[in-house]
């Protein structure tokens, strides 16, 4: 009996430890999602730096087949791009070199920016690709752009602040410039999609049958 009791106690303790670890992981995920949207710039930077530094986003290092590049090429047409939430530099290094003349990527993560700079240097694009480490909710451009791009980044802004942010960046579009927003799920982010469709003129969008969504608007 003592050995059976000991085994049961050990099993119970093992379950307790596993549950505690699981709850800590869940709390970390919940905190990360909350503070990416509502945290201070410093808190956001710390979270994103940790994730990029640990390789959490490495699985997205190659996205050359993404449909967003066709939209960018059509609407940029050799002009300039402001990429808000640029990450480690996919867009600036995978978009056809002839599709744009100048590119500025902005991201709150210093680690992501350093990766993007190194990647542009390896690809011989350091002369036309520039990067700034800043919170997109606070960044102030110093030029106008043919395209202002939010690629998998707009949904990190609280829904209640999306229109305010878009209106602020609207003044940095050229006369015929456009916003391009790409998000991984039309359904999950339908509140943002609806706000855009109600308040802007949508010039082009991905098929509604697609799981993800791309919107071109001004």
C-alpha cells in the first residue's frame, strides 16, 4: 500500500507541475496578445524583440508566393512604399526589384529591423531599402508614398483605433496613392474589414472566397 500511495502522490504531483507549466504558457500567450495591442511602445518592443530573437517568426522568412506582391506591383508601379510593421524585411526583399524605387520599413522590434537591414545588404538593395525602429502608432513619416502597406500588422492595433491611425497616415499618401492591407483571415478580422469598406473607397480586393484578405483603398 505505501508504494501504491507513493506512486499516486507522484502522479498527482506530476499532473500539478504539468498544469502549472501549461497555465504559465497560456498566461504568457494572453499577455503577449494583450500588450502587443495595448502596451506601451517599450513593452511592445520587448515582446517583439524576444520573439524575433528566439526565432518564433523564422517560419515566415520566405513568402515569395504571397499574393500581396501582385497588388503591390500594380499599385506602386515603380514608386515608393511605406511598410508599417515590416518585420524582418520580407516585402522589401521579395518584391520584384523593378516594382518600386524607394522603400521605408517601420517596425517596433529592433531585432527585426537589424535582420531586415542585413537581408537588404545581402540582396544588394541597401541603397533603396531603408528601415526605422519605431512604433507605427507614433511614427511620423517625412515624405509621401504611392503605397502605405499594413501587411499582417493592422490587427495589432486596437479595432477602436484603426480608423484614427489610417486617417493619420492618409496625409502621407501621394495624390493617387493607396493603402494596401493584408490580413491572414477575413473572418477573424471582419471588424477591421467592415470599417475599411464603410469609410474608404475600395479599389481592389482579394476574392471573398479566400481565407485571407487583401484590400486596396483610398
